[in-house]
C-alpha cells in the first residue's frame, strides 16, 4: 500500500494521524492497565504483564502530541489513560518512578532510572500542552525535585544512571543518553510553561555536553564514561552512534531557538559532519563504507568507532528518524538546501526498506544488506517516528524566519 509520497510532504500528516496513530491506538491500549509494549509481525499486540515506565511515558507523549494536533478525543483519552496508569502504578513514594511494574500495578523493579525520569518529564510537558491540566506540571516539579535528591551528582555534574534503595554501588559506565533526553524534556517543559527555570536547567546540561561529551579531535559525541565523566576505556569509550550525533544536532537547534545562545552552532556543525561522513552507507562509487549494489545507500548505520570505522553495519529505524530531524534543524538553522532535499530522500528509504505492508508498523532493525533482523515492532520507537514526521510537517508550515517554538507542531 502507499504509505506516503516522499515527493509530496503534505501526505505525511494524514498518514501519521489517520493511519499510523489509529492503527496503534486500536491495538496498544490494555484495559487492565497501561499500554502493550510490542506488536508482532502481523500487527497484533503481544500481551505481557510487564510495563516499563520508559515505554508508558513515550506512548503517553505520542497520544498527547497527537491530541494537540487534531483534537481527536480518542487520542486525548489514550493520553489520560497513560498518565493515570503511571500515577497509579509507577510512582514511587519518594516522588520518583519505578523502572517496571505489572499491568495490575505490582512493582517489578523499584530502580529509579534517570533515562526513565527524562521521559516522564517529556510526557508531562506534552500532556500539559495538550490538556492544560496544571497537575501535570505539579507532577513534573515533584519529579524534578526527586531527581535532585536521588539522582543528581553534586561532585561531577549531571545525573547518576540510577538509584535503587538498599544499593550503594555506582552503575558504570555512565552515559550521555539519559542527559540527552533530559535536555529534550527540559526544553519541552520550557515551551509548555514559559518558565525560564526549565531553560536554565537545560543550559546546565548544555554546559556538561560541551565540557565532557564531545570528542575534541573529531567533534563527535562520546557515549560512555567513567564516574568522573572521562571517556570510558575500550570499545565502549570508542563507540560513536550516528543516530545520537544527529539527535544532538536537532536538540542543539532547539536550544538555540529557545535561548538565542549561538555558541552551540559549531558543535552542531561538527556533529553533523562526523555523522554524515562516517555514519551513512555509501553506494557504488561513493567510497566510505560502501557495499556497492548490495548495500542500502543512504541509510544510517548503528555504530562506528572514534576514527569513523564501522563497528555495527546493522541499521535500526530510530537513527533514520534522527537523521531526518537533523536535516529539519539544518534547513531551518542554516538554510541548508541540501539537508532539506535529503528529508524526502530519507523518507523514501524508510518507506522502501523499513515499513511493513500494513503502512503503520516497521522492521525495527535490518542487517547491512537490508534483511529484517527482528520480527516484532517495539512500541517505544513510535516516539521516534512520530516526532520526526511531526517535525517535517512543521517545517513545511513555517519558515526559519517566522518559526516560534511556542507554536511548534
């Protein structure tokens, strides 16, 4: 079936809101509690009782954003279903959030994970934008306070990976990834509320990014760290994930738009340059990481090392969506016509290689030659797909000169 027409970006919005979201909505809600977290190869929900705060929060974001876009009551009800389940079952007595619970509300993992908390904040920001329910911001404030008490690192900055009652050992290696998504959440809360405290907190994460997360030799993003924020040893320290290079480009763009701080510009330029030089499959005659006709020219790899050498020739869907978002950012930020043109080209690659015939689910990971490696479609990745399509649509509807983050799609 025709998913969307990459040559006509106006087809993206109806595809997202009239096809993808209703398809998932009909299958993903569990009346017993929360959302199912996977669909199988034919698009049926996989019924497991375990509910992770990460996935529940990401789906709550999706339905909140969808409701904001077209006011469909079904989307609004799904967002309320997500928030209610999180509050009823996943909230810890200290104001944080358990990592995993059952559909009936039993605590399965009482760890408070920084990555999960970032997505709870993100979901609450969008839920507030969609519903104007002030209790969402009160809950975000309480979540932030809990993070300061349980997860903040007063010595080295940033946040510890996790807090688990009764355990004192530090989980290593430390990661940039929870901080990247916390930055995303703080920016979303600033847009939702207009409160400068959220933007100031985002600025502290930008400072940490500049001081510790960037490889000074290449400008690439380091993934894993020691306790005091030095690059981890071995392969973990050398890993560079192209998808995260592109995700940070988009986030730095958003921070610049909201703060006016143009000091982030050269960082975004170097991230994009490293990602595009080493992180994308080259076709015949293009050099780089090419496989010729056997490769998927233009598709983003899962991993390279610090020198740009390929370490994971597989291709997940989410790095493709982050490349699209980076191209949106560059089209707005720098007037990059080539990046704007790559949006349609990359959407065409997603349609051809990743999307299933149902037009709403996808092969989550491909081998280097394009063979699907996984049967199920994880619900957590719907967040990536939704945001990327929303950003492309927003770009169509606004010029760089008139873009106002407070009214962003």
